[in-house]
């Protein structure tokens, strides 16, 4: 890239120029780029023109020592220019400086200095009280024909919290498990827990019975809240669970029209219809929860074993809305658009977000918090019906969708393509460039982004969006300003720039630990009021706060993180390590491929053989064959990485409820097919 010369205003060591003259220069059609340099102490005086140009009128007390401003310049030009990366750094500085809503400060955690969002609410209770006061009469939840305002969910939550406290004796620190599909009552119960300072345990309702029992044993909850289907499954063993897990009460989400059939369990309608006794006490008596107290337990997907219970704090949960605001406004700033910080209560048109997945997963949970913070309505559905959901998006003015790639694809294929979405966020793993480009074609107005995170990081720790992704299709983006990243080789040796190794991350959203494992290993130091009773804790979280992700990656010269695969998702064939993600992305580049997975088949001679499986979109089934795909693989991959076979699989791949492909199942399919083929040789 070749650097260019731009009009430049140098403020130091000379006095600050007249802001009016600077703004006039910005308005000049010939001035397509401007660089403003200043000492930090002189920049407050410049806010007379900067808000009009960048911040859309928001108040900024102080800006950074280096600003690079762009006017009437296309991103294509910026990407051709080396100084684009200076602007990249400056966007971080502008958005996070003192006085900004996204200001960052240092805080000490158990002897460690970490960066945090200064202005995020301290606790989930404070967050809920703030947003329900701010957006009172706006619609909060849409579910079928039901609609509830922020104020209505607030009242339901207060009422529920009073019942929890009076009837069940719930207090700060008690754990309440919710195991249900999404519904308005789910949110009312969730926020009721946090009004009391209780810990919400969010359990996947689609788990089979044995993994569900395992999770309940780990959580040791006081109350288990179920929907009707889960109550049917649990009732036969309800007495047993009380003995083995410590559960003292069951509550079933029901409605007035349903005959209550679960003996020994309490009806949600009874809890919900209490006369309001104790509600005022809930509002007036703060449980004195601190930002780093326990807030929630989530469960890992369990693709290779039983789920692990991930304990996280209030601060960790509430990092998500500020991360999302930073990502959006970074893109706006770099594209010359007004930055949108703070409340949307005065907006004439309320946007909405579609939540197609259950809130118990960390991606939908973060989306729920982020869009609650923004005052958007949450549109949840009873079942996944792409044509009906596409209709619902149009009817409810859905402006944002956050989901795994296959959800976006199905919506685009069922009538939503061309709809003016503002934001599409991919969760659950990297996506190939070809798919990104097809999404941009189908939704040209949308800001398309991909976030990088996992259950153990609570919120996303990094992201990539828009033109960044087009310029770096191999990258999952930059780390959010509150997070740090390392690339480690051979255990504890830090890699040099550009080298591959395991990705370690640190920041305020990292889990407190794995909760409740029966094997006592209480040896981890430096964590207050939490006993790490899971041996795996020592393997993934260091004493100074670094989380070992298990992902392979590298950092480029500009701080962008490139994911190369999973440490355990590599096929070792004849001494060569074949990165599964690499081969899968090659297959995804073939038009018509819907899903792709590379698995290893045991082989005495080479250790493993690489086999691929794909699913094909219906309109391509007559044209895509194994021979065609193998030819493409041979064209685009080195010989050692070409799969020994590519199975065109009927139907969709089985996935975890968080969207991850169950490769163990596919490995069995591939192994049986390979044995069948060998038998015919």
C-alpha cells in the first residue's frame, strides 16, 4: 500500500486554530481527507466542530492526542492507503477517551489490572431498573400474538421476585435454574432473579435427560423453572432430583387455559398472579450486589463430552452491550457517519431484533442484553419456521438479526432477501468469504459482522465487520479495547508476530471458573469467594487471568486475529496437520454447498485419513457430485490436504443447540462409508 499526503492541521506547539475555519475546510468539497494532530490538553477546545462532523452533537469532554478524520472518501480508497491503519487506531482512541460513554478505565481484579467499560451499569439489577425506566412504554417482547412493554415486564418481574422471596425464601446468591424455550415469562423470571441478587442458571431445554441431570447436579439450584415439555420429562424423577441436586421447588410455565397436570410442582400463573405483596420491598431494598459477584451460570455445548458449568459475574455479562456499541460506532466513525451513543428513547421508529435461538446460549443471551440496552423489541418465536419468521421480520420492523450462519441462509432463501436489515451478526464460528459476500448481496444495507467468543468468555472478545472482513477474510477481527490477546506456542512461550499458536485472551468478561465439579481441586489462588472444583479449570485459566481458548491463530501486523482452527480439530495424516477449517472453507467456496465438515478416520498406516462431508442446497443437488467436489479440492488444496472422500450427505448435519456441528456423529458416518468402500475394492 502507498501512503498519500492529506491536508493536515498541526495544533501543537502552535495555538488551536479557529474551529469555524477548520469546519469550513471540512466542508470544502476538495478536502476529501484531513489529519488533525493535537496535544490532548488542547483538544477540548476543538469540540466546537468535532461533534458536528463525527459525533452528531454528543458531548465529548476530551479527545485523544491523535485524530484522523475522513470526509467524502470511500472505504475503497481508505483500504488502498497505508494510513488507513492509523485511522483504525484513532477510532479506538476517539471512542474510548474520557468523557465518552465508551470510556475505558483500569480496575484491579484479585491483584490483576484489567481494562473495563467505565460507564456500564454495575449489576444486572441496576441495568434492568435503568432500561425499564428509560423505555417504559416501548414494546419489549413480541411472542406470537402477545406484546409486552418494558414497564409490563418490569411489573411482572417485581411481582415474581416478591413471590420468590416470600414463598421460597430466595435471597442474594441463591441459584435458580430456568430450563425452557424462549417466552415472555422466561424474561420475567430471569429479571426477577436479578432483582433479588440471585444467580440465574440458564439450562438448555433441548438436552436429553441424562445430560440435564448432570447439569442440575453441577448447579445445585434452589428452584427449577420448567416449561411444559420439560416438566413432563422431569416429573417422573422429580423426587430423585430433590435428593441428589438440592432442588427444593419446581415451577412450571403454564397459562390459564392449560389444565395443570404436574403433581408436586407449582404453577407459574399462581406465582405470577400474587396480589403484589412485598413488591415495594423488592424495589426499595437493594441486595447490595457487587459487579464481580456471581451473576449467571451457562453450560458449554458438550460436543465432545458432558457440558461444563461456566460461572460468570455481573460485570462480565454487562460487557456485551458496550462491546456491541463500540463495534457499531467504530464502523460508523470510519465510514464518516454520525456516531450513535446512548439512549434511543426519542427515536420515532422502534427497531427490533429477532432471537431465533434460546437465550440459555451465550450468543442469544448477549444479543438479548445488547438490544434491551438499546430499547429494541425482542421478537421471539414458538418454532423455527423460516417462511413465517421472514414474514414476521417484515411485520415487526426487525432491524437486526444475530444468529449462526445457517439461520441467515434459511431466511434469505425463504423470502427475506432484499429486506433492509441494518445489522446482521454471525455467531458460532467463522464463516467463509463466499458466504459473507452472498449475505451482502442479499442484504446490501446491512452492517455484517462476525463476533469471536465462547461460553467461557461470556461476551464476544473480538469482532470483524464490513469492509474489514472483505479486506481480511481469514480474520475474526480485532480485540475489543477491554480485552488483551496473546498467541502462545509450546505451552507458555509467546509466539512472535505472525506465528501460529494457541489464542489466549484476558479481560473483564472471562468466566470466574467452572462451577460445581464433584472432584475437589481447591488449589487456585487469587479468586475471591469461589472454589474452583473442576480439574479442567487449571488447564484453561491461568492465575493471572488468561483464558486458554483452545483455538489456533495468529496476529497480523495491525492487530487483527486470524483463526486457523481448533487445537483438537486437526486431522493428522501421515505426519501432516490438516486444518479442518481450511478444507471446509474451500468446500464452502463452491456454489451450492450449504454445510461442510472435515473429520478424521482412524488409519493404521497414516494415523488418520481426512474425510469430508457436505450438504447441498436443493437447487444444486442434480449438479454437485463427489467427483466434482474432489476436483475442486485438488485444484485449491495441496495434495496432502485433499480429502480421501467427500460424502454428499442427505439432510442437514446434526448440531448442538448452540449451532456447532456434531462431528463425532459425522465421523462415525464417514468411517462406516470408508469401510464399505474398502470392502468393494
